[in-house]
């Protein structure tokens, strides 16, 4: 529930109207800016947008086998809204929540919107204090549910806006990720690294699917955290299992290559953010008759009109190119269409409404354009964090390919070797564009960072992006 409230609070920032609108209301009774007919028309437009999600499909290749017909919806719901088979696992795993332990042991390692493993603590596979037998026994249904979900070829999120309400507690999604990690560690301890990496690849595709098509923001952010945890566990296995056979690394690298190409797109993140705001604006309209309503009818109607106008333009802006180009185009069109009104103009127009009904359309346009010009860059921030779904697997793939190359050659490539043409495609950053940033720490650990920052706030001026994944050379003399 706490997660849901945090996400709603963040979304509220992005739909907050300029102060001038609230100020207008404080000046006393005035004719409404949006009459009943106009609000009905906005509702109809919103219903058409949200209704289109009911029949939308998201075909993507499956990792294994031919795949099955039908939607993955019911399998997503089984974990996000735990059914009786998986609920005992998700309740038990709360005490072994690896997201929680990362953040508590080193708060700088995992911030809600800043994904980095560079400072994350190690998770010793042989830690006697990490007893997982009961978790693994209870969580077998979770692993099976994930496998059933990713076997479906139509893998839109069950939580596309308008398709299904957001779950009451989206943190269950992150708990499912902890269940996958527990299974992978158990396999590794038992000498089954191939099964461990399969669990993690399957989990990564599952969390990609939960965001696929543009789910509501709380689910997308929990899916992001789940994907991040798959990267963390994969990194830990690679760091602590130096003698992995080439065949195991080759299979995992092949799975990661598929996950890079089928990751949710920039448009998915834009659609999820804006359509969820449309849902919130509709909820606000429904609640304005309440004596406890925070804003009046006009506020939510203006927000709804703004979101409906923004959606097609933002989707068009993100139709091609890396995420950086996407949000640059979004900011460009908003700057082009939006404008800041002269001080006091909104109040003047509101006062004219009593005698001049023609002022209403001008006032409405003023509020919508102010929103376009002044709305916080929440959308851009979500776009940055969305890179964990594609840049994350790409960075991990580069690390696995480096290890595979070392296993075959008997030595590890240095930075010059990583710059050779044979590694060129592996260095591409699919989310930010350009190349992933590679470096070595003083102790010889390979660090791979995105070509941009995944957080709400950028690193300090001049600082490189923090590493997303890391590994070490398995040979004593790289």
C-alpha cells in the first residue's frame, strides 16, 4: 500500500494544474469553464482511448519452445494479486526480500529511481545465515506461474490502463522477484548453474512483460525493480562462479540477446504514464461532488483535456530513436505549443465569463497550454528509469559475452579488446543510444554503465554514470 501511495503522489505532481487555476476558484463563484456537454465529450474521448486497450495485442517471441496462443493476463494477475497457490510464498518471502536487504545494507546502492550495482553488497551464495529451503519449497508455484506466463505469445501487461485496475499492493511483484532469486541461489548451491540462469532469464522476461504495452505506473515501477533484481542475482552468480562452462554462458548470452530486442519500448512507457494519468483525471472528475474534493471540476477537466492532447503527440515523438531523442522531441513540442500566460490574465478571463461566454474557450486553451509548458518532467524521468528493461539486459549480455570469450580464449579482454569490432554490437546501448560505458576498477573488476543515467536526478557534474553490472576475470592473470 505504501508503494501505491508513493506512486500516486508522484503522478499527482505531473497532473497538478498551475496555481492560477486554483487562484481563480478562490475568487468566488464563477461560471464553469467546462459545461456538462464538454465534460461528457472529454469522457467519451477518454473512454475510446482506454477502451482500445481491451483488444490490443503484444506479440513477442518466447525464450523457449514455440509458445502458446492466448494472453498472459491471468498469469500476471496470479502474481500481482496473489492467488492461493502463490500467496504463501509471497508472504514468506517478505522476510527474505532481496530488494529490501540491498537498500538497507547500503542505501546508496539502490534508490527507488536510481539503479546501480556498483556499490551493492555481495550476496554470498554460501552464507549460512541465508537459509532458503522453506522459501524454495513454498515458491515453486511462483516459478511455475512465471514459466506459464512467458510461454504465452501475446504478452501485453494485464495492467494496461483501462484493461484492469491497478493491484491493491503492487509490491507483490517485487516479492515475486525475490522468490526467483531464492530459486536461483538454491540451484547454484546445488551445482545447477544452468537452471539458476534459466530462472533469472525467465524472470527478466516476465518483468518485461508486466510493463509491455504500457501498464499503469505502479506496476511498471515494481516490474522495473523486479528486472533490476534479476540483474543483481545474475551478477552475483557470475562473480561467485568463476568456472562456468562455456555452454552455460552461451545459453544465457543467447537468452539475454533475445531480451534486449524484445524489451518494452519508449512508447510503452509514454503510453503507460499518460493513460494512467487519464484514469486519475477521470477518478478526480468522479470525486468532485465530494465535500472533501481537493480540486474542482474544472481542474480535472483541464487535466483530462491536456492528457488527451498530449498522448498522440508524445507517442509520435517516441516512435523512433533512443530514449534521449524521444524526450528531447517531447520537450521540443511542448515548448513550441505551450506558453506562459501574462500575469493575471487567467483571472481577467475568468471574471469576463459572467458577461462574455466567448472567453471560456480562450480560458480553457490558456490552462491547457500552461500545463503543456509548466508540467514537471515526470514523464522524462520515467523514460530514464525504463532503461533498466533493455539497457540492463544489454549490459549483462556484454558481461556474459566477456566471460564466455575468456572461457574460450583462456584470457580476459582489456578495454582495447572490448573496443574491437567483434564486440561492437554487444556494446550498443539500446535505450540511450551510443555505446555502453566500460571501465575497470583498481581491483580489476569490469564495470558496465549505461550511456545515460537511469535515475530521477543525474550524477554530480563530471561524474560518470554508476555501473549497472560488474564482473571479474575468472583467470588469475587477465
